[in-house]
């Protein structure tokens, strides 16, 4: 049986998600948290699609289009967002949150205590076990260390066991992180929107093309990287010049409600498997 258009679209979407999921996992976003947030995106997109098609928007039409239970659709439409699901943070984030806020694991000034890795009721092992019996404390600790949230403290000179220390500000975005993620969202989002527009075929196609080559040596990749940057420098100058003139000319005029984004990217990696 041949694959349906839905099957093909889903396969393409899953392929697109691979680098995004790697970013989410790298930054500590779990599957339940992402899935819960994704429900809201499905509901919003369904509403937009129905409105654009001049279809009636109600609980039934949104539920039919998305496959989301009508009860959840009704709750979202009544208060503007999906109902929160329990335990979306996952054990790793729950351990971090409790350690950073629970008085049992903080000093009198609210600072997280350095904990014995194993041992008594105020050890890291006990903390992790209090959050989840399904994930071994060692697994939780290893993930917290990978995320840069926890560091190991060398065993004390008196022979006491290994300790672990919480970096309380580890989940605070580094300077410029918010701006970089917003730029990432804007650039990739508009690129994907252009490609999606072309696939849906509703209006004139937008420019969305690329050049692909494989079986290259690292030296050849470096040469193409240099060429791409040179081309972009020239294109950037021309686009900015004309966009500035047209923006100044159109600002305040009737119908001046459109935006553009012109971009270019260069990626290199291993050959794809056949």
C-alpha cells in the first residue's frame, strides 16, 4: 500500500525535528514538557487554518482537525491555553527545583546546600529518591552534571564520602542566549514557513532553494564556506540597501503591512547514508 500524503508529511516533519529535539534535550527540555506545549500549537494552528478556509470554528471542528479530545479543546478555547499536565518537568528538573527551593536542602539564607552524594536523609541520593522511584539517583546525577547544573566536590580530607554541589543559576540563560534563541526562531521559522507555503500550493511560490554536494574533502568544504560567506556579504549589502529605501518609502502608506526576510545558510556534515 502506498504511503498517504499525511504519512509523507509526518516523516518529513520528524526528520526536520531531529536537530531541534537535540537542542531541546541539550537544554533540559523533556518529552512530556514539549508534548504538552505542542498541544497548544496544534490548537492555535487549527484555528488559523479553519479561519483562513472560512470554515466554522468551534470545539467540534478543532477537535476533528487536530485529533485532540473535545474536552481539552473546550478548556483551551474557554481560557486561552491548554490545561497543565502533572509532572511535565521530569525527575531531573524536579530534583533541581526542589534542591534550589526546599528549606530541607537550603541554608538559613536560602542557598542550596552541598549534599553528600549518598548516605542520610539529606543526601543527594535521598533527594532524588524522594522525587522519583523510577529513575536511579545515579542516572539523575549524571544528567544534572551533563547539563552543567551540578558539580562533584572532591572527598573531604577526613575521609568522608563524595559530595555534590548545585549551581543555583545554571538554568538562568547565559548573556545573549535569549537573543540568540529569538534569532534562531525567527530565521528558521520564516524559512520553514516559506517551504510550507510552497508545499501547500495556495499562492505563488516563494523563493526557497539550495545547492547540495557530497563526497567532499575538508579542504573543499572550507573553500565552499569561504565562497558562501563572500556571496552573502555582497548580497547582504544589496538587499539592505534596497530594503531600506523601500521601507522608508512605504512606511505609513495604505497596505504597508507586509514583512520580508532574506537569508542564506551554509551547513556541512558527514555524507548521508544511502
